[in-house]
């Protein structure tokens, strides 16, 4: 698998979520990049002024309300993201299935899959 995304402080989070979607949850590449995402911001940001948001967790609105309620009960400060929030990354990936290459392109950013 080849996988990558832009995204600053959400970059590692996006890559991990997409990777787990494929490996752990058995999604195909396109399903994996389109699945709802979350972002954790409870650490100093990489970019000036290095803001910090204790306990902040951003959730795309397609994440179930019941899941959000559980996370809030654990003390997270939830902030909504719209569906397909561009700040949640723009992952693209390619997997190899036998002799076939299968790709996924994230609708959150301008990207596309190409066959040749």
C-alpha cells in the first residue's frame, strides 16, 4: 500500500485512520478515504503561535451522535467539523490486489485517481 496526505498536525492522524480503515476494518481504498474522521488537538500545534486546546476533539458530523456522547462523557471537548472537512486531510492511496492496482482519492481536497 502507498498512502499519503497533506494536513499539518492532522497528517499523521489522517494516515493512521485511513490505514486502519483498510487493514482493520476491511474497507476498499475509496471507502477508507471517504470514511468519517476525527482530529485530536490537545497538544501544542506545530505552527506559530503553537496554540493548544486541552481535550479538544473535532469530529466530522457523520460520526454517530452516540459515539460523540460517549467521548464527551470521557471528558473530551467536542468541536464539530462539517462532513468532508478539508482540515481532516486529503488522503490518496493505492493498494495492490493480485495484479490489479486499486486507488482511493479523498473528496476533501482536490485529488483524483488515474489508471494507466
